[in-house]
């Protein structure tokens, strides 16, 4: 086991929990994927996600409140983009679950590979 990671202030305040709850819905995950490539309007996100404008608005509100999206207004449009800092916080929390497991899996695989290496007779 590796030493415990330093406490993550975002995780302690429940911000990451809110982000994880927001990511639990497949339509919100789809909308988040859509903004990975750049800003999108609410109507673009609604159309691409196959939902109505009111439904998209509710999902975008959840994503904004969870800190996963930011919004800016340009003339009459609302443009949404991903918040990379919050996404990094979520990933860091999830990585905590995998780092030790992957290290253990690697050690097991290396041990198995060493044990299965054929030995050559030198006689």
C-alpha cells in the first residue's frame, strides 16, 4: 500500500461528491463529452444530446452547480465549457481507488512472469 494521499479540500467539502452525483446521469455525461472539444451553446447541447431545451437546461444547471461546467454569455447565447480544474479533482479522487490496486496487479503479474520464465539447462 502506498502512503495516504494528502487530504483534498474539494473532496472534504462535498464538491467532488456533487460532481460525482452529476456524472451519474448518462445524458449529463454525454453533454460533458460534447464540451470537451470546446464551448457549446445550450441549444447545440440539447440537440446533440437528443433532448428538449427545458430538459437540457435542467441538466446543464446540475453540471454548473457541481462545478463541472462554466457558462458565459455572448450577446443572446449562453456558452458552456468544461471546468478542467473540477474534472481533475474528480479524477484525483477516483485515482485514489485505483493506484494501490494497479500497483498490486502489476506486482502480481511480474511475479507470475518471473515464475513462468523457462530455465535453461547449462549441462
